[in-house]
């Protein structure tokens, strides 16, 4: 896991790439390297050493001929199998997955992508053809941002690296959609003008100042190729096999691996599988709690841990910590992020870093592939879990000219099933992309790699392809998954409903954090974004919130979050 950066084009200053790398030094504190093809390209890399800890595996990595140069962020989990397949056709000098990726590209070209099981964003410079090839993994676990203006192509793992050398303003239409509809942008957009992201499952080719972007992973096509004549027993058996193999692949590391756990069925399954695979050594577990009985999952976690004996690091997060952590997280995210549960989650990585743990696993991805969210069982098009019929947004606080920029997103519907189309939206456009962005920035802010075994593409494709009634049966979500995991976890866990909230955000904002909210709103009124809002209306909504039922706090968090991002922008301009 690392940070990548580079500039392709005329008039490149190596110092600019050095500055880009310094801005994302947290992503890779173990080594830093730069490759320069004078007058054409500069590639940079910050390394977090996970596989092959020797300096021979530092990047940018060059092949034996000196033609190809790779800057890579992520992990290729099946690198050992690929290396055996490549055999003597390439002369390996390291035992790293990085060199296997480079060799795969040299031998197979862009078709190498379909052979990779992993999370990745990488760039390869061909110094002979003067051509850049870059790609992102199927679901976009690892980030790839770029800017292509004035015959100069910049790319990086984080927006701030590009902003460090290029001044950009806000993408107002994306912001307006965020306030009106809760959208975090399309897979190719960011909240900044002139900075885009490469969508998951796509690759870039850049040559002679010409940029082309193509899709290499067609999910709908893959689903169409899966036979639909499997029996329930066969599906269960195949899914179990893939679960076990996915865990095995993600334990490949030359450093210690730990994991995050909550009280839900996903992370409880992860706990069981981790211990099944790593039975000779109890893997360290991390969880957060707030001390609020209504929200905490700690009793569920402790119930599981008592049976397994894993060392458990219980990380308490309190209301008084919110302002400090919110500011830190905002600096790292640079775009809107989830509320106080996301902030509390970040403290886990701080503790893991202090414990010198470089790799954690978590249970992200099950809800999207198995239809776990409550709104999948309804006819409305909500993308916010657990809000019921309450309004998540307050567009009435926006100035009309700004609000008019908002346009509700329309998503592709490549399947005949309404449920599958909702899942597809969440996998590639809404829920998963934003969760992966939150998680990447949080983990890498503390120089920690986050692995998500349930996002193995083989698992996602199989679960997605099964009939709707195997995912939702009556009011039971993740129906067949619950049946599959009964052999791994107790019934009281496998049958537990999904709990949407893990912190008392609603109560804290209206009581413990009133001073923080007031300060945020005051800052917003004098910020670079102040002209977007009717600030008197914000105060009116705030008073109603404090004196009302507090059924939904999402819009309160939106305004706080925007204030924090505005402060960060003002610091860096």
C-alpha cells in the first residue's frame, strides 16, 4: 500500500513531483523514489512495505531492460500464482507482488488486468514509446486522481497532491447535488474543478498529449456469463470455498495482519474465517465504542471474542474528541465524508498504527452484494441507510442560483431485476465508492493498509447473480448468506438484524457538540462557500433540530463537513 504521483508532458519540474509526494507522505513512510525521463515524464512513489520488505522492491520499479517503469499502489493477492504462471519468461529480481504486476503487463499487455485479483491503482511509463498506461481495480478500492490540462497530465493517489501544484476551485454542480440529493459525484468526478478520478474497472492510455479512457471490467457482462442452474446447495458450497480462499489470499504479507470487528454478521463472519485460517495464532482485533448503550456493538463483539480468545483492542470514542478528529479527517478526505461513525472508525487506525500494525482487514462489501440495506426492501430510491421516512437533506437553505445547479443523478439499469439494479447502483455509483474512499483516506492517514476480503470479485459476482429471493426472503435481508454462515457463527449473530448507527451522532450534535456546531456554522458564513447558503435559514433549521425529535442529523453533518473543508481550502490557497 503506497502513494503514487506523476506528471507527463513538457516543462516538468522534478521538484513538483517531490512536493506531490511530500503532501501524501503518510501513505508510504518506508521509502520514497522518483524516476525521470527528461522532457517527458516524472513518476514518484511513497512506499508502505508489506510484501518483500527489502529496498530492492522500492518503487518506481524498472524492468531488466530499462524500458518500463511502474508506480503502484495496492496489493496483487494472487501474485504467487501469477509468478508461477509467468515462470522463466521474465527474470525476477525481487519477491514482491509489484514486480509480478510489471512482468504481467510486459507479457500480456492490458489484458493482464483480468488476471489480477487485488486492489490496485498503478501507472506504467514506457520510455521507448513515450506512453503512459494506468489502471484501477474492478471496484475502485484504491484511488487514482488525475488532471489533464494544457498538454500536461498529472496523477496521484490523493487530490491534495494535485492541488499542491495546481490551483483549482470547487466543482459547484457536484456540491449542489450533494446538498440536494446526497450524491458524492459520479465515478469520474470529484468535488474540485479540473480534477477527475479514473472509475473503477477502467484504464488510461496517454500518448502525444492525447488521453483515452476505456473500461476493462464489464460487471453486467460478467454476471450474464454466470450459469443460473446452480442448486442452493451448490451456491452455498461454492460461496464457502471462495470465502476461505479470499481470506487465505489476504493473509499474504511479510508483516502482521489484524482486523476490525463490529457486532454485525459480516465482521463476525470475518472473525470466524480469520481464526479458521490462522488457527495457530490468534489475530489481533480492533473495535470502537462510545459508551452509549443504544448504539454500541461492544456487547456483541465481546460475546464473539470470548469464544475465540482473540486479543481485542477496545477503542473508546467520546463526544469531546469529535472536533479534533473531524478536522484531521477533513484534511485527509478533502471531500465530504460520513459523519461521526466514520470519525470514530478512524481512531481504530490510530491505535493500530501505535501498536505497529501495518495491515488490517474489515468486512466491507457484503451489504451491496447480498442486499443488506433496509431500503432494498422498499420502492423508494433512498441511498441513506436507517433514516426511514425522515428527510436527509435541506435544499431550502441553499441560494436559488446555486440550488439550480443540482440535477438528480440517473443510474444505468442493465438488469431485469429492480433489486439487482439497486445493488448495481450501490456497487459502482453510490454506497461502495464513497465507503471505499472514506476507508482508504482514513487507513492511509495512519500509514495502515486496509484489506477487504468480502470484495473479492469472485464473491461479489456469485452473490449478485443469485435469485432475488435468496437475498431477501420476506423481511430477512442477506437470507442465503445467513444460512451459509451458521456453520461459522452462533445463531444469535447470524440472525441479528442490521444496525445502521454505531454512534449517538444525533444526540451529540444536539447537546454535547452544540458549541462545535455553532462554531462550524459561523465559519461557514465567512468561508469561500458562504455565497451558496441562506445562513438565516440554516440557523432556523438548527434551532428546530435542537428543539425537535432529531430523527435525522445528516443535513447538520453536511453543513459542518462543508465548513471543515472550506477551512482546509483557505489554508492551502
